C-alpha cells in the first residue's frame, strides 16, 4: 500500500464521516453531495495502484476508472456516488433547480450507505491490484 493510496482512502473515509454528520443534522443535499465526493476520492486508489497515475479532475478519474473497471465483475454499478453513474447527487445538489432537484433524506441516507460500500470496494480493488501487479 502506498502513501498516495492511503491518502485517497483516508480522504474518502473522512468524507463519509462528514456525510453521516450531515444526515444527523438533517442536511440531505449536503450529505448526498458528500457521499458522491467520498466515492470520487476512493476511485483513484485502484487507479494509482494499477497505473501509478495521479488524476485530479472529475473527468480524468471517471474516464480512467471506467476504463479499468469496464469488464470487472467485482465493480457493479454501486450507487449514485459511483463514477459509473453520470446523474449523481453532486450534480443534483450543485447544478439542478426545481422540484426534481431536491434530495430526500432517504435518498441521501441510501447514498451514504452505498458510498461506504463503494469506498470499501475500492480498498479491496486496491489490495487486489497490489497482489496482481
């Protein structure tokens, strides 16, 4: 495990803690956005372990993540925080308006739970990448 990989996964875990806190004080949009960001910060871990690339942009992370996991049965479309889902909660919270642009408490809670699963899966993929290198 590299320091870079540790940093990605630690940031993702910190964001999960923040998302839990936001759920606790009933701010579902912020919790949903933060759940997405937890996934975004976890996805570079297996990328770095497999390629050595450090990617910072959302587009770069999404593109490389999709390329690396395209045929990987261990990575199902996990959740709205996943790099595979284009209409994610971050986009809804940040850019959309109107009645459909609200994130319910239930949806945010589901996204946080799914993000937790996604972060754990990224840690597993990172570990598998290290043993397969």
